[in-house]
DNA sequence: TTAGTTGCAAAAAGTTTGCAGCACG
DNA sequence: CGTGCTGCAAACTTTTTGCAACTAA
């Protein structure tokens, strides 16, 4: 594990919000780290490949990252306001996906489900 | 409705695959249309806003568009190879989403479910 | 010494915006 | 006329790549 990967993992507090590479870089720089943006991108890519961080694409197209509590396959409930994310497992959904795909004679490669909303704190504006 | 919107809607055959703005532009140009890339982007944005086309972001982050058969809320089963898409409605999923959100005290704004796989034709390589 | 890591600068890719000209009521 | 549409060129954003300097076994 490289220095950049350690720095990124450290900044990506477990259970925290999804953060973009740029934000993460700014955060690390702000904390005194001299890390370059390139290294942040490279570290995130490596960590995502190894499954140590989850990637989520925002509607605007930018990739955001998070260190998740579970190694298992799961989905996210994300607060559109504060970014807080909850991990949810959905065995019934997985079964349903496979069944629907079979009906249409598709072999499933992958699927994504993301729920966007407001957490209780942010809901009362 | 502008000329660009008519051209885009025409090129975006109903029930066809999801297509990027760039591909759509190339396709229209190839067919002899003198339309500019800017107009394609503007037309797609307007059509997406009015709900006449569905938008899907590919894993690489580029936006793709499709004219769907149903006006109702639905999800997609997309072939990763040929782009063919099937629309699926999932009332049970919608109920499940609301219930999970309620459990975590989230007010749901929106949710997305996309299934990526291979259709029968593409599966036999 | 050598394989891997770093960060800057530049490039790439997708999308948006400024603006002058055009079309059409 | 004037309002809105058009397309080019330029700007912008996010991400990737080339490369020379650096680091650590």
C-alpha cells in the first residue's frame, strides 16, 4: 500500500459521506498534506479496484467515494443534502433482479440501486 | 418544438438503444443533417427535462439517451454489448424502497435501478 | 541499482456558454 | 423589427497520461 493510498483511506473516514476526488484532495491539502491530485485519483482507482472503497456517480457525472462498513454486496440510501449514507442489503431484490433478467433472457453482469433522499436531520431544513 | 428537437426525436428511434449525444450527432451528420453538436446537447436537455427521453449515465460517466415506450416510472435492463434496453416496472420494488427509507427515517426524493447484462443474441458471443 | 511512487504540466473527453448571424412570425 | 434558434469557437470540469525527479529496498 502506497503513501497516497494510506492518506486517502485515512481521510475517507469509515461510514462517512461519499466524497469526490477533488474534495478529498482539497481536504488533504487543507490538513497540511502535500499530496498531488494525480495521486488521489490513482489511489482511489486502486482502492476501488480492490473493493476497499465504493464508488457512486452523482447525477452531474462526478465520481464520489466512500469506505463502507460491509464487504458484502449492498446498496445505498444517500442523503442529498448532507451526503450521509446508509448501507442496505436486499436479498429479495437480488432474487427479483435475477428473475426479471431470466424472463427477458438476459445474463446479468451487474446491477445498481441507489436511493436518494433526505435524512431526518436534513428533512427539517 | 425546435428543428433540433424534431431531428433528435426522429433519430432516437423509440425502443432503440441508449445513445450518447456525440453518437447521435455523428449519426445525424452522417444522414446529411447539418445540425451542430451544441443543438443536439440543447435538444436532449430540453427533451429530458420534459420527460420525453430517458437519461442513463454509463459507468464511464457519459450520458446516454433513449425514447422510452412507457411514460410511467420504470427501470431498465440494458445489454452491455449491443445497448438494447428493456423497460421493466417493479411495483414491489417501489414499495420496498419506501419501506426501507422509512426504517432509516429518510424521505425519498428519487431512486434508480439499472440492470446491466447481455441479451440472448449477444450472450452467445 | 532498480522498480515503484510522486506531482507537475499537458492532454483528453464530455459538456456548457458567449456570441454573432439567421429565420421567421 | 424582434424574439428565439442555430452553430462555431472557446471555456470549463473531471479525469487521465507523459515524464522527470524522487524514494526506498
